[in-house]
C-alpha cells in the first residue's frame, strides 16, 4: 500500500478530459498534406487535359482511372493528418499502417482488374498515378523536412510531486 492517497484522474471522476490544443507540428503536418494533395490533383488535371487531346480513345479513360487511384493514395493521408492530433500515439501508428496497407491493397487490386481491359490505356493509368500520387508524396516530404517540428512533451508527474496548480 502506498503512503500517498490515491487521487482519481479526470476520467475516473467522470469529468471529460481537457481537449488537446493543436500544436505547431499538427498545423504544419496538416498544411503540408493539404498542399501536397492540391499539387497532386492539379498535376493530374494537367495529365487529364493532355490525355483528352490524344487521338487514342483509351487515353482519357486510363488517365481518369489513374486519377481515381491517386485519390485513393493521397486522401487517406490528408484524413489522418487531421484525425491524428485526436489519437494516441499507438492509435496513430495503427491508423497510418492500416490505411497504408488498405490503400495499397485496393490500388493493386484495381490495377489487376483493369490491366487487360482494352478500353483503358495502362500507360495513362500509370502516368496519372505516378504524376499525382508520387508528386504529392514528394511535396509533402519536402514541406515536412523544411518545417521544424517542435517537440511538445509535457513532463510526467511522479507520485511524490504535488499536483500542478491551475
């Protein structure tokens, strides 16, 4: 038995935990993700415009499928950037890894399903996917590397320290 009386935390007392404030790192991650998705989609619109001017009828359909696959790759990342601050570190890791696995499974499955369709150009699918998704990842990585992420850690309270006054 501990000599210190146990005090219930906010969750045990029935009080709602205080909402976590958005840190500069959270804002940087969200801004980088939104900019990356926008860049990827703008580049995919350019690919779609070029594909629409091609004489082969399968180019535009292939570019549309590639743009759809780009959305499958980049939109979950944007969702996680906004959802992340509300998650615990373990939940965040599971969410990131799980979403990556699901989106790779879906992209590979769709590519396998459409690879032999004569109405789609696989070259334009690949080009749109490459331009949109890869450019978005490069932009996001570049922006995050240029942003200094502050370490926002609250010190752990030991049982012998008095509770912090508010």
